[in-house]
C-alpha cells in the first residue's frame, strides 16, 4: 500500500449517489487520500443531475444503462467493465453503497482482484430475501463480499454480528443520507419543484413516491388508495413525481391523471425533492431513503411496503407501515390529517438515523484501520431490537 491511501467510490443510481456524495466530499478533503470516483450510470439522467449538484467529476464512467434493462444485464455489464477500471486505477479499497445492483456487481469485481470492499449503509435487513426485491439480497451479497462494514445504526451492527461478521470489521456511523439531506436542505438556492405553483397553499400536500419492484403488482391498488385519499374531508393534494417505469407511470396517469388536486409530474431532481419534502405536510412512499430523510424536517412518513429494513424509525415513531392495502393507506392518512396529536407525535419524534457526520466517521475509521491512528467514536442514537411488519 502506498503512503497515500487510494480509495475508489463506486455508485450509479439516484439513491446511492445521494448517499455517497458526502463520502466523496470527505475523501476529497482528507489530505492523506487520493480519491477516485467510478459511476455505473445505472440511472443515467438522474445520476448526471446529482453529479452536477454535488460537484462530483467521475474518473471512470461505465455507462451501463439501456432502456428497460434487466437485473442480469446491469450485473454483467458492471462486472465486466469494472475489471479494466480496477486494473487501471489500482485502488487500495473500493467503497460501495447499500443495496443496488451496481454495488453488488462492483463488490464482486473488486473481490475477484483481491481489493478490500467497504460497504456503506451495511447491515440493513428485512429477514425476507424477496422483500424488497432485489435490494434485500443485494445487501446480503454485498455484505458477504465486504471487508469493512459501515453500519448506520446499532441494530444494523447487531445484525452483522449475527451473520458472523467480526466486531472489528464494523463501525456504527449513522447514515450518510442524513448528511446529504441536511446539507442540501440548508441551501438557500433550492429550486421550486416542477408545477408546485399549481398547488393550493391553504390545503395539505402529500408527497408521494412509489416505484419498488415488489409493488409493481399492486400499483393499481395503491393508485386507487390515493384516489380515495384525495376525497378525504381535509381536501388533501397529492404531489407525485412519477417514476418512468412502464409498470408505474401508465397506471398512475390512468387512475389519477384527471383527478383534481392530484399533481403528477415527471421525476424531479434531488434538490427539488428536498424542497418538496420541506413544503409538504406528510409523505407516502415505498422509498428507502425518504424514510430517513423526511423525519429530518419533521414530516411524518407512511411507508407503503409490507416490511421495512428501517425498524428504528418505527420504534422512534417517525414512520408507520401501511403496506399496499387500500384501507390501511387511507385510514392512516385520515388519522394524520384529522388528528393533530397523532400528527405531532410523528412530526416531533427524534430521527434515529444520523447526526450529519457519518461520512467523516467513515473516512476517519478507514484511515485508522488501514494506515493507523485514532478511531472515531461511533454514532449512538435510539435503537430498535425487532423487525417491523405492516399491521392492520
């Protein structure tokens, strides 16, 4: 290993770019590190927008995206194209994030070349290999390939220990998504979300996102639930940046496209999404990141999934699981809009996912592990000790 540490960050979707951006910045700012960035472009347009927002210039671009790409196609293209990148860059360690197919394939490519892998946001589990799909299995596979595990919470650390990961290979850091979200929300140049001016400022606004693969079969059901939500007495408005997937967009527009107080827009960039969360009343989502981000600004989150790998939020009271059942979605929304105490209980709950310093902990721990020096103190927050499931 050279005197300076060569660290390559690999990412390529919207969520992992957001969460790795603070890590890239922290690596870039460290005087003893040569930082390298490789993007897969699994999400091409959304990736490029975020690279501009966070001022990241990749050293390598795998450019793997094709229209309606399959998981097998993504995996094989990343795996094959990473081989030459690793040969050229010769990093001392490769950092990947969370649960993307890019992360798993890049970790496997690094493993084949005997390059240690650091897994950011390690240890999240639902206990069901099919939910969320394919993210749950991506997490497990990436974890098995990784040498260093940056767990966002104590619960994530305990799950890794249960899988026989060595205690000295794990550090609790908090989640880098909190770093990114807090830094972006504090900016004074956030753009207004597309068509936000068409909303009535005197009526509640529900920010919606829904795109998970396991929800594709239930998308009509979810949209019918949203149709019923708009009819609630509080006259809520929906603001939904609709995912372009052919299994999402056509259904959403068919069910909700002509509905008063339902504003369906093309996908918005990250800065606009942060602005939308700030201006919304509550969030209905099947996303992972929003479960951690929205509570930073005191926004209750109703999770349209049957299971979550983020049970700390349920324990803390920032999240509630409603699944894809129409009755549960409508009733939970009705309660939050009609019961100020129920709303306040979620809005004021402490966020258990981070304090805005996760990226610095990751970099400092990595330097201490590989080059010596003092290890950073781990992140401590509210803990949860049980897997969470949607209940009626």
